[in-house]
């Protein structure tokens, strides 16, 4: 019960934070906010603290919508009235048919036909979602790519993958006679090493665990230190978010990918008079099957202007 109350409190606080400006200006302003946005805000906040699995958060938010009328569900997600004052206190009204704001009759789950009688309470809803909270039985959070995998890009360059360190995926450029390291990525997502002596280090990679197992809506915030030839250059704040899923084609085969976007802002530069860029973003089409990105795009900005960009697309995938 305590865990349930904490989770629901998180949902409510998340929505209130998301719409705080509207709440403080006028309660009527919220009448125009779509229910889907309110639900999404609650779901995002639930996932953001990392205490619950994405499946749990989705279950709780959807459970509210399924058990109450549209108008009541909005109120539940926007106010703390949802939290039972004492264990066992009824939270949901008895099931009956109600008219939703669109004028259509709506039957609310929770009648004696589907719940054994009585009103729904917080504990009953939590019992439906609790079985999803089993991290030990959750799918593997991350699987590194196969060493020796070869990715042929649309520009003809061939990358060979090396992942002796599971989290540090190295992309090697090679020809018939030699190979050299081209770039390094944290789990094929966050660029750590590239050209011109630049290297990045994630201050604390633990927050990135919130992206895994990958699911649309997962987010992670973290700090990155940039060095040039070993000397401190800049520090930045970065946010990565799983935006959607997308199918890509390479070598005639279809691969399911997660589209993950990172947006960052420089917070400190060694010498502001020589600052090259102040912000940037990257988008990776990450394929769990290969453990690599199959498409990569990034941009550098200075004072709102794009000063550099790159685009790479894998067109063929083959083992070593």
C-alpha cells in the first residue's frame, strides 16, 4: 500500500509540475489540455525517477483511465484526492454508467461483476500492476554487439565493431591492409571519441540505465566532460530520450530500431573567448538486434546557428 501511494503521488506531482503555470494562473486554463497530454505527463514523471519499470507506470496511468469516467480520471491525475487517507479506504466510486464529456455513455470497471463486489481502492489497482515490478525477471537491460560485425555505410565506408568492453562500443574504419579507430560510443548511443583529439567522458553513466530496456518515453539526464588531447575543454548537460520505433532496411533485410535523441547544452567552457560551439543534438536509430546504430545524425550549434552536422546510414550488415 505504501509503495502504491508513493507511485500515485509521483504521477500526481508529475502532472502538477508539467502544468504548474496553468494551475497558478487559472484552473479554467486546464480545461483545454487534452487528456492524452495529462496522462503522458503523469507517465513521464513516473518513469523519470527510475524507481518503477515503464510497464508499471503505464499500467497505473491506464488503470485510472479504465476505471473512471474521463472527467473523473482527469481529476484523479491532477489532484491528490486519489491517495487514500488510510489503508483500505475506498478511492474509486462504485461502478456505474456515466456520461463522458463527449456525451457517450461509459461503463467504469469495478462493479461486483468484475471485482467480486465493492468499490475499487488503491490497493486493488496496485495489485493489478505489482506483478510487473519484478526486475530480476525483466529482460536483459543491454546486450553488446557482436565483435567483428561489419557495417557498410551509404558513403562506402566500412565500420568494424569491437566491444571488448560491453559498454564501450568501438567503430573501426578498415581497408584491406589496416584499421584505425574511428569513433567510440557508450552503448552505440553517446559519442565518446572522435576526430581531432576530442574525447568525451560521462561523469556518471548510472542515469543512462533509465533508457534500458529501451521503451518509448524513457529519458535520462547526465553530464559529459569533453577533452582535447587530454586537456579539459568543456562540460555539458545532456538529455537522451527514446522518441519512437522505426523500421529500417539494410541489405534487403528489415530491422526494428528505437529512435533515440540526445540534446545537450554547454555549461562551462575552458576559454569562452575561443568557444567553438554551445549546444548540439544527435539522433541514433538504435537496433537491439545488432547492438549498433543503423542511422546516425548530429548537429552542432553556436548562438542558434548550425555550424556543423553529419549523417550516416548503414546499407549492409555482415559478420566478420
